C-alpha cells in the first residue's frame, strides 16, 4: 500500500480575473461601425496616467499587433511590469537599450556615469579660475618667472576659447581640436600639450575634474630633421658683435650647454671657476637632477671678467637677453631667430672631442639615445678643435688651450 502523506500535489495558481485582465488581447469585430474593426483591450498606462483598463481600435491587424507589442514590453527594472509605465517611458527605455547595446552597458551604468558627471560639475569651477590657482601655487612653490610666463601664455590662450565652461566639461576632443587649429610646428603643439596637461593635472588633483583630458591627446609626429649649429667662425662673429652684458649668457650656453631656463636660474656662487666646474642644483635643472658641468678653458676666459662671488648670473631679464642675442646675430650676418643653436653647437663639438656619448649626455642632462640620434658625427674632430679655441680677443694671443675631460 502507498503510505498516506499530508502534502498535496503542486498546482498552478488559478488564473484570476485580475491576471486575465492585465493581458493585452486582440479581437476582430466585423460588425463594428467605421473602418477600425481591430480591437486591443487590456490594462496599460496612458501618458501621465496610472495603469487602467483601456480599449483601442485600429484599421488593420498589423497596426493592432504593433501596438500590443509596444504596450507589452516586459520591463524588468526594479520588478516593474510594462503596464505600470507610460507608453512614452517604455519607448524611451527601448531607445536607451538600443543605444547602449553596442557598448555592452546597462541603463544603470549610464545613469551612474551621468550622476558622477553631474557631481563633478557641482565640485568644478571655471577654467580661468583654475589657471589663476595654478599660477598662484607655482609662484608659492618658487617656480621661475619664465616657467610662470609659459603657463600663463599657453594656458590663457586655451582658456580664451572656452570662457564660460567648467573644467569638468572639457573633453579630450576640445584639447585636440585646439591644438590642431594652431598654426605652429608639431614640436610647438606638443609643448603646448605639455602645459595643458599640467593645468588639468592640477585641476584633477584639486577635485575639479574626474580625468585629465589632455593626457589622452596623442603626440604630434616630429621630424628630427637637420640639427642647426654654428660654425666656429659664425660663433666668433656673434661673440665679437654681442653687447658685453649678454656675453656671459651666450658663453654659458655655447660652451657649457645649459638650457636657456637653466642659465637664468643660475647664481654666480654655483660657478666654481677656481675648481673648474658648474654645479647645477636639482631645483634649477629641467630634469630635477643635480649635475656637474666642467668649465672649459675658453668658457673660463669669457666668464672671468664678469665673475662675482654671488648674485644672479644673467644680470638681466629673459626678454632683454634674447633681444641682445638676436641683435648680435644680425650684426654677425646670421639669419634666423632660433634659440637652440648654442646648446646644439656645444653638444656637437663636445661629442666630437670626447667621443663619449654617455659623458656628454651626463653634462647636458639628456639621454644617450638623444645624443646618438641628434648629434653623432655632425662635426669632425679638427673643426671641434677650432670651436674650443674661441677665446676673447685680448686673451687669445699666445694661448694654448687644454680641454677639460
């Protein structure tokens, strides 16, 4: 015998009238007056209304089926059924799903992202305000005037194109489009990008924007091309034509290879003429690394008449020094307004003399790879000897030059 049990077999719930009424049904009513014999009835929500029982008529069965499909969309967000949303809301949901589908994202992902964007806008501020704060911070940190001027000049031009926009609203496309419109070389565009990265990095650290839009901008391709250097004769003419006040600056760049900004950060106390070297401290170097640069005999001869125990080495502002240097170039009959030939010349002639790319890279604060790709075999050893014999006129008589290793 089969033992009796108290459990009853599982049964499907009886379809109540309420459950039946929530289904949408299509009926054909042939004797209905007018040209709309196809009927859809059931429970749905009209725009701006709560779900209720409705009845709607259509000209064809296809129209009725399309309406039933739209009304019967099963929206599973939050456990809400299709009839609990308005037609407009369901169509909006359907369009949103279609847009997000190629990216594999849900509506929840989209909402979370947009809410995060709105929050970042609430914490953000105008671009111009961020620029002012960045300059104030860099000034307090002791940045050079040349560096501050670069930040102002480059970033201010970008800010001027977006005068009323928040930092959080700037996109990578905005930065890339601005750089593309500049009528400058690709090298200059990359330099401008670097300063914009500084601006947005500061903004991101301060919580004004969630990302750095300049960081994802691709670097422009730069052709190395021919490195412009002076011949010994050209540099001799420049030194002879230069105003005495700017001679230490020109000599330091031509015979020690310092960058322009580094030269204007130097103090006379860091130039050890008696010990034969220059101490470039980490805070004054572009690479933030201390380096020692040997003082060549001809450099010592150019610097000694101007030497001081201490004080600002350049003795003038950057703009005035550039003006005097360009004037000397014109007097010497050298065309162009380039500003890097002095450093390029030092590296080329120093490499031809030492034949040691690692030692030259260490003196210049560069990588050996840059030295090899830019300066290797630009000049020969004989021409290099003439370069290092460029001495002041009065000190050039009867002098035998010995080079510092």
